[in-house]
C-alpha cells in the first residue's frame, strides 16, 4: 500500500508529529513496510496455539509474579478525602472539562 503526501500529513497531524516535507517519502515507505508485515502476520494460522501470559514463557518455564486477585479492603474514605483539594458531600470536585 502506498501513501500520498496528503494522507501522510493527515496521519502525522493526528499523531501530533511534525514531519518535515522532505521526510514524507521515507515515512510513506516505512509505513507501507509495516502494513506489509501486518498482512503477513494476519496470514499465519494460529489455530491450536495457546495464548501466552508472558512472551518468555514460551522459551523457559518461569513463575509469573502475579498478585492474587482479591477484593480491596474497606477504604477509609475520610482519610482519602483529606488529600483532595476540593470535596463536597463526600465527592471529589474536579475542574470542568466540557462546557
């Protein structure tokens, strides 16, 4: 897949990247290579392959250090509210983001 300069500038804008015009051609080639690789990966038959919990677990037996899945103990709400800059009726007050 090839990208024209308008598409590459749009992608760079969405990613908040400042890509100079003289580097757009090399960026397009790199992105095309990435998409070719993704197409190759999608063509691989993965039926019967168990998902891994950790990438290295396929290479060696390793004990994964996972914390136990336990419910949180009761939270001291008053102590947590003391750290907040603004509270009202037991709720945290935050600055308005949307008008």
